[in-house]
C-alpha cells in the first residue's frame, strides 16, 4: 500500500499550488491529480452539489488505488470532508483558510479573507472563524469571478486586476495587515496582490501546512513511500489541458480525461 499514489483533487487547476508543496516535501511519492475544470467553479454551488462532485472525484481516485486523498480545494473541504471521512476508509487531508495564524499574528487586529462563497458560507468556516478570530475585525470578501478567469487562462489580465482592486479596497481601507488566501487558485495571484497591496500587508495561505499534514498522516499510518526512486506524477483534467500545463513545469504532462 505504501507505494500506492497520493490522490489530489480540486475543482480545477488551483490545487496544483498544493501539489507543488506536497511534491517538494515528499518527492518520492507518486501522485494523481484530478482537475474537475468542467464543473468549475464549485464556489457558487450548493453543499449537496459540492458533496456529489467530491464523491465522483474521490471514487475515481480510490479506484486508481490511492492510499490517501488530499482535497486541494477549500470549497470542497469546508462542505464535503466530513461526508468523505465518514464514507470512505482511507485518510483525507483537507484545506481551510489560514485564519488562525493570521488572527494570532495581526498587530492591527484586522485581517482580510478572500475565498469563495461556498467556503465563506460553510459551517466549518464559521466555526473556525468564531474559534480563533471572534475578537478580531475580519473583512470577508467573496472572490467572485477569479476562479473563472484563472480557469479561462486569464491569470494575468486586465479583468483580473480590476476585480482584485475592487475586492482589496475595503480591506485596505480597514487597514488589514494580513490577507488570508482561502482558495487554492489564489496563490497564483500573489505577484499581482503584492503589486496592489500596501507593502506591510502579509499574504498567507495553507499550502505548506497541508503538505506537512500529509506527511504526518502518511507516517502515522505507515503509508510513506520509503523506496527512493523517481516518482510518477499524473495530471488529469476534464477541461483544457493547456491551461493547467501553463502552471506546471514542462517535465509534467497534463492529459485530458473524461471523468
Ligand atoms: N480551488 C477551489 C478552492 O480552494 C476553488 C473553488 C471553486 O471552484 O470555486 O476553493
């Protein structure tokens, strides 16, 4: 079982930001990445639809023999991970907005959170926010349209800059000193965000923490691949492979798959 791949899925190409962290920390591990770009964005969908799409992705990865699944999507984690954990007999790693470290470190008592509607309206997000940031000024912003632009290959576009400027304005006006990226597509925006934010604002996401947690859970379950060989990494999308390829090094090949 320990030579089996790690399965990773997202509503689209954004979870490759998480795959990169996992591959850096666990270079021996084989991986299978599923981008459900055909059904992106998940953010505006209801909880039941997000659970059903997460079941579809999970069952594909389990049928491929994955030993553990990383839900590399905040929206799918906050809406579906309890269901997945209660239904399938393998470990799941999820990703949630890094509200705790931001709340602990803010000096201005004011933090910004950019995430999808599905994440910000979830019970899990409310619980985490109440637990760690109830005494902070939390400026929440739905990143409506951002995922669609990235999935459409418009990461560096005028439209993206206009959207981000509008979304950041209330946060800048409120004098945030931390911006939490609560969607796995958003780390690809960091160069643009750095350009648009005042220089004292720190940007945080959960990618590194997810990779560390993946390693810890593999170790705990005796699932680490300890055989030192080059890993196999497969990337599948039911959207346009070119868009995903543009986010990955050319040594990794993206294939179209109807799943
Ligand atoms: N990458 C997903 C997330 O982390 C994007 C969700 C969407 O498709 O709206 O939330």
